[in-house]
């Protein structure tokens, strides 16, 4: 099933053509086309001149929909804001999890392995299409690479990157190219969005690999204070950190 068809099946959303009259000054959900046949959702609105606001340069609106008062997306209690290849899941189709990523790709890595990113929702973690206080748990495992590792970078292929200088070959950097000129701003917005859609008392599970950036630098990007964390990985540079919404500040 094409991602556009998946998005059209969101519960309690009635998608309308751009030829229909979208309300002025009211935030709505939009299906955005990046010009390469990739679609993702985001929030936008029309100004008094009939122009769409908050649409990235070079992108166009294909459809729009009014935002329901309560959008549960199948009543899934967990959101993975950038699921990637779902590599740490016991069940990559766990019905409790709403898998989101800005990419929708299927490719062969430089080492010959098949790799795919097939989210339930294709959306930007800095501008997610969910109401406030929607999920009991949010998983945030954003791209962590900054420096280029040559033309054939398996890590960049699998995880994405935060620098326009890194050029993975397995798939194009769908949308991240517009965001990673300032990774601090990107990740700060990501943290803010994750906490926005998290229910009070809910938990944010944050994963970070220190290949390029120390976790101490990342924790400066959110005012929230972590509860506990754990280090893993062959080089002990992967951090799992737990936050609670409404916890210590």
C-alpha cells in the first residue's frame, strides 16, 4: 500500500482536495508533496491572501483536512517519532505502537543488506500532526550523525544524518536536508514536540549514540530533566534515557 493511501486511511479524518475551500486562519492537517512523489503530513494554515503558511520551500499541498478534537490514530498508546528501520523492536508490527518517520524508503545498503523504513505515518518530528497529550509513551531516536563517512556510509544509510555534507547512497535524505543546517535547533524542536504530544505523567524514552555528539550536549536542548539512563553498545556510546512529563524540572 502506498504511503499516501495509508495516510488517507487515518481514522476520523476527512481529506479534501486543495480545490475545496480551506478555512483562513485555522490550523489544519495537510498532505505535502516534496516534488519527488513523497508525501507526509504536517500542520499548516492559510492567511488572508489564500497562501499556505508553514509549508517548506519547494513543497506543495495536495490535500487538507480539519483537525478533529480527539485524534487517537487507532488508540495506540505509544508513538515512535522517528522509527527508522525499527531495529530495536521485538515486534516491528507491534499494534501498540504508532510508527512515524519522515522517510518512506526501501533500498539495499552498501554491504548488500536489504533495508527499509515503512512508517504508519510519514511526518516530521519537529511538527507532528497529533493533538496535545495524545500518547502515554513517546520514543525519540533521532538521527545522530553529523560528519561525512565517505560515499558509502552504511551508518548514514540506516540512521539518517544531521549534516548536509553527509551523503548516504542507499536513499536520498528525504526532508532532513531542509532541517539539519542547525542540528541544535532541529533536536530542540523535536524534544518540544515529543513532550507536547505526550500525556501528563507519560514517559519519553530517548536514545542517543555519541558517534559524533556527546549526550551532554544533547541534554542541554531540553529543559526537562531525565529520571534515569543506561549506556549500551559495543563501544559503550549508546545512551537510553527516560524522561517523565510533569516530573522534575
